[in-house]
């Protein structure tokens, strides 16, 4: 049995409401809310980035795993907002949480599915017997240009998963990936904000990859949607994951626990992974969980998890995702938000 032995997530306390962004650009806030099914999003503090988010999520994962950090043989962080272009983010994390130096680290990139890439490689190394534990993290402080549609959703947060074969809380039963060359979203070197192909990001990109990865995963596992208690898909907005779920045969009730996008926004590499932590926080032994991520460019990673009876031992050992999502929020106006996100640069 190989799978998740510890998990944790982190969301910043800062928020901005959709109506505050809409007001700034003369848009109809109610139309934005209806169209995207978004109400507010997380905003990273001025001293928060992908590394600090990953560190907090990793600490919570370690609290749940209750293992010696020195036994972790690899740490992979997937993000499209690594603070350094060359220095791997995990080199900072391993010192912060007491891992290493006898550890393999790397920074992963694949738009919004870099986090599930990290999870997949961490899981595969443990499954291959290369190491006792490995950690995969998805985290981002995602970017959206002022006035662009992405500005309503691009948010901050992340999740960490420790993979192992002892005291597993969610066994990984099946995986599948689906990838193609689809130019729906990109950011060139030295550009701060990504660009996207508008409506093209829907059918040829998001839905094509998630649905095909999902169908292949169901076929490989010989399971059907009704076998699952929970399902979570990448959440660029509130509507897309529900539409993808329906296309694959899942119900709204199956998506409910992991559907956190309306109050969190799109955390890019942390999107479906944070949704998975929200599910694990409330899951029961025997529950089957269906998960498919998406990354522009484009590709999807699919996982099937089976929750074990160990889950009840760890759920209350660290802060739960919904607690961070719902409590201790600090709301920013657009000016404060622009300052926090570096949209306003002071010449001093």
C-alpha cells in the first residue's frame, strides 16, 4: 500500500471581493459572480510567496504524518510563481522544516498541474522503493494582469502531501496522465503576467484534457462515477469543474466537499491539491476519491485514492482547509490589493 501518509494546506488570511475588482474596471459585479461563480479570492501578504506557502503546508503535513523529517528522501514543489528563476524553492523549505541535507529536490513547472506532477513523482519514487518517504507540493501566488479576466480568480495557496507505505491515510490505486501541445495559456521569459487565448482555453484545453484523462482513468480502474464518494477537478472558476464533473458522470454532491473555488479563487498549482485536502479533512474510511488536475499547454493528471481507517487519526492534527478558508479573514480594497501584488511600484 503506497499513498498519502500526511497532508497539509495553507491559505493566506488576506482576501479581496469580486465586486471590488469589478468596481475598479467598471464591470458588473453580479454578472461576474454569475459568470465565474466566484465571490472572493485569497491574496498573499507582502511577505508571502510560493516558498512560505509551501513551508506552512509542509509543516501541517508533517504534523499529520508524525514522522522524522530526516526520513524524507525527496521534496518537489510545483508552481508557476517560484520566487527564483534558478534556485529551487525546496532548498529553502528543507532547512525551514528540518529535512535533509541528504535529500533530492526540484522545482516543477506545468502551469496549473505542476503540483500534481510533484505528487506523482513523489508517489512513484516511494512505490519504486527508492526511498521511505517523499513530499510533493503544489503552491502558487498566481498572477492576473490588471483588468484581465484572470484578475478575478488568480489567488494564492497550496498543499503538501507526504507519500509513504506505512500508516497510509489515502492509498493511491490508479493514476493516468493525458497531454498535448495546446497553446491556450502561456508566459514568456521576463513577462510578469501570463496571456491566454480567451474562449479557446475551455473546450480544446480544459475540458478536452480533464475529460479524456478522467475517462481513461475510469477505464483503467474498471470503476464508474457512482463508485466514488468524492471528486475534485482543477478549479479555474466555479463553473468549469462542475461542468467537467457532469460530462464524466459525477454529481454535484460528489464535488461539494472539494469545491472551494468560489471563496478561494484559482491557486493554480495548488488548486485541485487544496481541494483534495478539503476532502481528506472530512473523508471517512473506505471513501473513494477521484481527482483530475489540469495545466495549460496542456495536460491533466488523474488519481484514484482510497481512504483508509488511519484518516481519523490525523484529520484533527493540523489546521483544516475550511477553517483557513472561512475564518480570520482580512479584506483588502483594490488599492491595498494592488500594492500587495506589486501592481503598484513606488519609485523611491
